[in-house]
C-alpha cells in the first residue's frame, strides 16, 4: 500500500481511471472478437467504431487502434 500522500492520490486516481476505462476496453474487445467470429460488414464497422472510440478517449494509443483495425481487416479478408 502507498505510504506517501502523493502515492495515495495516485492510487485513487488510477482506480477511478480504471473504472472508467474498463467498460470501454471490454466493449472494444467483445466487438472485435464477435467481428472475427461472424465476419459480417456490420460487426466489422461496429468493431472499428469501438476501437476508434477507445483511441479517442485514450484508453488505447491511436497507433495501437490503427494496428488492431489493420489486423482485424486483414484476418477477415484472408479467411473469406
């Protein structure tokens, strides 16, 4: 456990941020996995939108979002 006051504040801040970021991250992950499983254009668009939203809110880095979208698109187009 933190001892210094600034470390205590940082812990509170990190917990608040995690509570805000967790639903955004889990929704992004769920939609990405659904898009990989079903391979429909609607789910692909929803996954892209969730990834973009997570990147916009700084839950993930914008380059990480671009990489996820690229890999998702490649995997869907390779399989059929």
